[in-house]
């Protein structure tokens, strides 16, 4: 009975939301546009769009919040390029937050809708006719006109809403790259963009590429493995490639087989690359700043499941990309992890009768591997447990265990817990079973102790 009632309420709410949003779009929006055009006030359009988005999200029960506004440089210009219909609403919110935002949109969005076209023009939005290359180039140049060298950045979005409906300004937006002068036309094409940015880095720029999902790094493999990682070597040290690639990766959100892979081992075999995994807000910022100041190609793999973790970050940071860190000292067992698996290990440690017997190490950097920190801990504890989300077969854990064995340390026991040798499942229950859980880790810790 309760389930039927809940289903009925949800259905009524859904229909009501559809009707109210339709009324808003068909009545309030056109009236608001007419008023804005009559008064020549773009502000009315921004308020109209902003509260329209809030209304739609609120009625459908999606939690809505705009975060990071206080961090936006309002004295710097920005260009937002919408590549599909769902990217039209978020820029309206951004525009209310950022007074110098230029917004490019597909011309066909307003085709046959003169009122909408005039409203977009009043708001300063610039149409791009994708079928006319010269027109598209002119539109992008028009958006960049007046921007001073070094004062602008571009956002190429590929899905700007998070799973909870939060709008994340200038984050999770596809490609983000700094520019010096004019704005180039950059397609949403990971493979081509990555190749282009390797060349830009070789030419002296410091490009930053944000790939929507780590899984898409497969498209960047040639650029990163055969070019970015090798140019310093083949040029005799004359050519550096200071390219930074950021990519959210790993399980925890139910994104399925092609959007939830643990991809760190793909690139851990490539000399010349730095592969780092920040597990805390502190490291997320410190590692990015360190990467931007270095001269090597850096791959920052950011665990998807940790994006909503919040913690204060001090102004003064230790800018280190490599080097493991002991986050919980112990005496009888060394447990090494990174990313999501690190938090699962800490949760398991907290359930032990004597947590102080387990030392937990945040690996932080996959390549180069901090073997010295690992050996120092195992020399003290005599046992090693490696917890990781990438598949156990040929995983990072195997390399760590092998390093300890080769060092000839007295090792009481060594075990690995890794992801299952299977594509990442979509359903929450199956996904949870495919990766190390606090319960599984606890059982292994108790066996080893």
C-alpha cells in the first residue's frame, strides 16, 4: 500500500512538474524576453534563465547548488562553447556569476524562433553556424575580440551537470585550456585535441587538458605514450613537454563499463610520464600546482568517487607530485592504497580492535613509484597488504609486492586485494561487489594479523 501511494505521488509530482515547466517555457519565458527586449535589459534574461533552471530542478526533486562562485576570477574573461541542447541552461547561471562570460551557441538552436534569436543577441550570445566553417571561425574570433593576452580561458563542455544536479563552474566541463591571445576553434575530439596540445607544449606553452572520463584516455594513448613521454629523450633533453592531463576515473557512481575503469596501469608502464592519483583535497590542489610548475608530462587521475569529499586546504602547500605518505602509523601490517580504495582501507582499519597495529600508506604517485617508503614500512611491520581498484591481474599491487621480495626483506605475508577481472558493472550492487569493500579488507587484515 505504501509503495503504491509513493508511486502515485511520484507520478503526480512528475506530471505537475512537466506542466509547470511547460507553462514557464511557453508563457513566462516569452513574456520575460519581450520585457527584456523592450527595456533593453540583458539582466532580465539572466534572472529569467537562472530561476527557470532552479524551478525545473526544484520541481523534479533534483538537489541544486552552485558551488565555487567565490573562486571565479571576475576580472578575467571567459568563453563558453555549447555543443548540444543541454548545455544552454548552465551558461545562463554562469553568466549571472561571471560578468565577462561570452557564450557561443549552435545557430540551429534559435532557428525559426526570432524572439529567442533576438534575446540571445541582446544577451551578447554569439551564434555559430557549424555548416559554414568561415562563419564559425568569425564567430569565435568575435567572442575573443577585446580579450587581452593571457586574460582568458575557454571551456569546452561535454556534460556540465553532476549526478546530484549540482552545477560545477569550470569543472567536469570537458576540455579546459589556457590561451594567450586569440581563441582557437577546438573540436570536442579527445584524440585530436591531445595531439594538438602535445605540440603546443613543445612550442613553449603550458596547456591543460581535462578529459571527461579516464576511459577516454585510450584515445590519447598515441599522443601521451609515443610523443609526450618520449620527446625529451629523443631530443637529447632539448625539448620539454609540460603538458598536464586531468581525468576523473574509477568506480563508485554507477557509470558502467565504459566510464568507470581504473586506468592507472595503462600508463604506469610508460617511462617519461608522471602518473599521480590525488586522494585528498589538499593533494588535488598541491599536485595540480606542482604539475603546472614542472617540465614533464603529467597525468593526474582524479577518483570520481572522491569529488564530493570536502576538507579545508591551507594557503601554503607542499608542492610534491611524487612520494608516498603515511596517513596512519602502525606496527604489525603495512596497508598501501590510493584513491577510493585508500578510504575503504581506512574504514576497515577503524573497525579493528587495535587499529594501531595497521600502518596505512597513501601511495599518491603511481609513476614513479615510491619504493623506498614502502620498504621502510614493511621493514618495520613484516607484512604487506595492497588494496587497489584496478584489476588484480597485472595490477599495481603486484609490482609493489615484487619490489619487496626483490629487496630481500623478511616478509611474513603479502596479499593483494584488487578489482575483479571484469568490466565495471552498471548496477550499484554488482559494482560494489567488483571492488574491494571495507568488509573484505577487514577480513583480510584480521587474517594477516
